[in-house]
């Protein structure tokens, strides 16, 4: 409070900033502003002074690169203006270091130093023990540094930039001199320039082979150059990507090179002859990072499609798909033992994946992935295929003047039913179930026909005089212990009601005819009348032209018409009789007393409630209540008379 007991702060303003931080400002009143004018000479009559800012050590923008220590304990990430070092096990941010727009990073000297390559062409070396900037190098003439990688042995660094150069750097230790004039303990580490390789195009990625013989450089022209590490002379050119390769990595045995490109593919190359062994397809967007697991040919790849995929470079199979990121994945790294994996991306999240002891079944993973892709393809493709939708509507009679969907029938009445809006995985499975059921029933008929012929031949042979037994029918396990008619009804009931029409649409015409042949001889049963009528009528509407144009199917259509007409008439009479009985019971209950049933009673109660809410309705005592009751009875009687 200020002088005289007046509050010096009129309020507190809390702002949510774009950087994901919270800032609090104290708002002063007029008197506080006057006191401030007298003391500080401020011209404003009030003001806002910053009080506090709440900001957790984390990235405020998309994470552009990531690196992991060999033991998997530390993870370093870089973004626009910030580099963070994390504890992989606890997820705690250990250091938050200011930097420029970071594009790449690498941990050096047993994870004691962090090297960051920036968009301004600088290489920044940080000492993680003291959390300070040790060295800032103008490395690539003000152009972006796209990649940094540690050379075998850990004593050198390779950097690639947009200035069309690849540069090598040596890590040197600065030692303090002791009193005897000899070098003492190490005071700091420094990077010193060693060699420069000038190229014909921007270098997007550069990585040395683990044996130290070669350097693989991905260029903006879509090629990957393999050079000798000692002389930088040309060795191989890996050509095959349609778009530039954004990431390169070499297996531990220096036998396979993996490249990830903006053309959504991962290619595997042989380092001995430069042949493309296989192109791995699976990602739906550009591949941003690739990394081999040490001492294996297992490979991880990250992409802008928000997924991380696990591959086997020997069998060329996809082992697993890791989903979890909400935006593009930019960075990926694997620990030395392959037990943990770290990823980061545009969603500003750093995720650490741990290998488990659970067994991985490739068939199940592949089936789940195919189901997901198929489901997405159906949902997205059928919305855009207007021609296919128009064709289906034409089959359903949607032309003007016909009895189609959303139109009018021959009597001018609007049609309320129609096909489902889109296909789905469930409808496809329902169609497959129906086809399997029809195939099973056909095989069962063939088995029974063969049995009849075998029994006939047995009787002709003397009916067991030679000691042979009469052939018997072995139960078919596919029928689930049911008869043929019950099995067909069981297959129809397994299809959900919402997917039944689409499942019937997916059946071929031959399958529809076979289904109608099976339905025709089924015995009339009230429990299955509605289902059979729905299936038959919908199939007849969809395939009306084919059925009417095939004279051989006329007896089948006539038999179905006669059967369904008689069955539906019988069901309609049963429903009508039940409704008549219910109306009679209702009239008897109303004649026996003053009470009203069903809708009239509900309407009267609503009228009483509405009258009670009117002004003065709750203050009239017993007189008002009796009046409201009489009013409700009159309206109830009027409703009864209208009925």
C-alpha cells in the first residue's frame, strides 16, 4: 500500500506470450502513478511494471536437430535461439543455452561439449559442465550450416553448409602451463580449421564412414557423392533420388549407405560398387533423418509424416512404425547399444523410446499398418471420387423421375432410405464374411452331393455285403455346428446394421444372385423376416437392371416376391392386431377413471408446469392451483377430442 493506506497496485495482469511463457505485470492506480511522477518524473498517470515471468526450460519453437550421447543418458536439441540439454531418463532440462537459429548439433569429448551449427553460418562450441560458450567460429561464410558430424575417434568434426563447402575441424585441448614450464591440466577445448572441400552445389548432409575411409556428402542436385576421406578425391556417385537427399548414414561395417530424401523414400546403397540395393517405401512425406543401430543393419528413419519407422536393411522389411509426434519429425538419434531412441520435431516435443523385451510379430504389425492405410484410403478417396458416387446413385435409381435416393417414387412419395454415405473397413469385412459364407455353403452342397453319389454306389455294390460300411457325412467345422440355413442367417447377422447396405454394394452380381438363391428357400420365421426383406429389397433395387434383363432369374424374383409379400402381410397383420389391442386397453383404462394415459397425461403436466412459471402463478395458493388443474384438464380433453 502507498501513503495514506491507498493501494499502490490496482491489479495484476498476466499475459500468455507467444514463447509459451507467462508474464505478470503490476498495474498502478492514479495515485500510485502520481507518486511515481513525483519520484521518478514519469509522465503517465499510471503504468504497468513487470513483476515476474514464468518460463520452464524448454523450446519455444520447433526443434530442428537432435543428438544423443553414446550411453543414452543425455539428449541435446536445438531450435530458433535456444539449445537444450536433457536428462533422457527423467526428462529434466539440465541446461538451456542461448544460440542463434540452430540447424544441427553434435556432442563432443564424451558428451562434455556441445557443438551447434546455426543458420548464420556459425559453429558454437559450449562447455556443458560450466554451461558457457567456449568458442564461436564464422565457419561457412554466413551461409547455413546444414550438418555436423563427429569423425571416427572423436578428435575431428565434419561440417557441411550452404556455401557449397565441406569443412573438417580438429578438436584441440588447451593446457595450462605449470611452474616448471611444461603443459599441465586441460583448461579448454578448441576447434581449429583443417581442410576445405569446395563442391558444385549446396551440401545438405555429410557423414564419414565408421572405418574412416570415406565421406558421404548429399548435394542439392539430388546426388550423393562418396569421397576418400584422406584426399577428398571422388570415389562414387549415388544417383537415384528424384529430389535432394536430406539425410545420410553409414552402417557400422561400412558396407551399406542409407539415404533419406524429399521424394519420401529411403534408399540403401552398397558402398563397394555404389549400387542401389533397395528403395524402401512407406513414408508419405519427406524423410528428414536416418540412423543405423550400431553393429547391426537395423535402421530408423524419421519423416514429416509424423512417424518414425524401423527397418531391416538385410531383408528390406519394415519392422515397426512409431507414432506419437503431432507434427513433422526433424531429428533422430540412437544410443550406442541401440537400447534407446530419441526424436524431436515441429511439435516442440522431445520423445525418448526404449527397447522392450516384448516380442515383435511382423505379420501382426504389417496387418495393422495395412488396415490403417486402407481405412484412410477409403475415407479420403471416396470423398473425392465423385464419379464413383454418381455411378452408385445411378445403380440405385437416382436419376430424375425414378425412385431414387432423396427423390420421389412413382406415387410421388419421398424416399427416406438410401445407401450408406461411405465405405469403411467394417463394410469390407462384412462383404468378405458374406462371400466366405456363400463359398462355405457351396462346398457343403458339393460334399453332400458327393455323399449321395457314394451312398448310391454303395447300394448298387450290394449294400455292405463285401463288409464295407455305408458312407456318412463328416461334420463341417466351418458351419459352427449349424445347419445350412442357420449358418446363412448367422453370417447376415454378423454384419452390423449400419454396414449391411455397403457390404451388399461391394458384393459382385454373381454373389448377389447366389445370396438370393439361398434366401428363397429359407423357411418363414418372424425373427428373420425383417432382415431377409431388407437384404432382398436392397439387392433388388441396386441390381434392378441386371435382374430384369436376365430371363433366367425371373422365376427366382417371382418366388422371392411371393414369399416376402405373404410374410410381410402376416407380420403387418400381427402388428396391427397388437396396436388395436393396446388402443382398446387404453380406452378401457380412461373410461374406468378420470386419469389420462401416455401423451395426454404428459401434456397436462407440462401445461401445469408452464402455468406455475408465469408471473403470479406461485402466489395464488390453493385457488390458483385448482384453476391451473382445471385449465390443464380442459387442454387435455381438447387434445383427446382432436385425436
